[in-house]
C-alpha cells in the first residue's frame, strides 16, 4: 500500500481556537501559533490536506514512510486522540503538551507508561517488554540469543515488578521512575527545534541545539535525518546494553 490516501481538509485554527488550546495545555498562545507552522509543514509533506497521516508522521521522523517501526506506530496511535487514523492540529498540540517543560510530571509518567502498555490493559506485561526489546534489536540490526533476551527481561522485572505478579502497574512504574529519573529525561522538549529533527521518547536521547525559530520551522535536510537516525540507533544501543549489564 502506498503512502498517499485521501483525508478530509482541516482549516487553519482561528484565534479563539488557539486561545482555548493555550488555556487547556502547557503552551502559550505564541507557542500554539508556532506549532501550527510546524504542523502545516508536516501535514502537507505527502498530501496537502491539513492532516497528518501515519505515513507523513513516519516520514517526518525516519525520512521513510514505508519502514515499519513499533515506536513510531505506538506514538502515532497515542497522538491520534480521535482514533480516526489521522492527527489533527488539536490532537497535535494536546499530545505535544505532555512534553512541554511546564507539563505536570505525573502526566509525563502516565504517557510513558501508556506508551509501553501496548495492549492497553493497564499493565506493562512481560511479552510487551519483550516485543519492544526485539524491535530495538531489529532497529540496531543486532541478533541476540533467546536466553540473553530472557535474561534482559528477568533483570527488568526483578527491578520493576515489586509484587512479582509478572506485570508492571502504574504505581510500580512510578517507583521505577523515582529510582531511575533518567527514564523520564526525554519526556521534556526544551526547544521547539527538537520537533523537526527528533521525537520525544524516554528511549531516545534527544539534545536540543541553539537556533532561532525560523531555522526550527525548516524541514530537516537528508544529512540531518541521517544524523538523527544514527544518533537514535546509538541511543537505542545504550538502552539495550543497560538492560544486559
């Protein structure tokens, strides 16, 4: 299936809509307007119709709209608040608000937990963690033995599954985050520029670079996308190695 399909047109948000978004999220009115410039670029990258579909979302993050990626799929589904297969501007702003420096820390913790709760059961289960580990290894083009993967799972659950019921609930996740604050480091985007070159994830170590807003609004070049992907692979490798050690 190709990258292009039809979607309904979404109009530019008016002043009142922007005010509502600013009042109900962590963004200021100026930040909401700046986000619209970015959103407009993303939503017209494949089909110029004012909505972001999964292919456009993946194209922006990976530079390839056909390459399957578990984490991109999961984050897209979480941003698709209306569950209609596309991300509208309101969804975009409300979802990104979680990553604002002023967003409540508990909201960030809950978002990170839900990202890992692949089956939406209210728990992070062993098979879900295994699925994510295998996805990371595929991204790194690394093959590990089943025994080593199981050892990584054992290590993760010894630390996180406090009541030893074979799954991690939200309270256990909060305890894990308290003891490992680095897990939440990348749930905060300091600069808007981060949105054009990387994506918020506590698995990926993003680092903002000083730049003006105009540069932040420009689409990343192929060299920048390549650099971003290389950095992502290196940081995913770090995550896997930390599980083994």
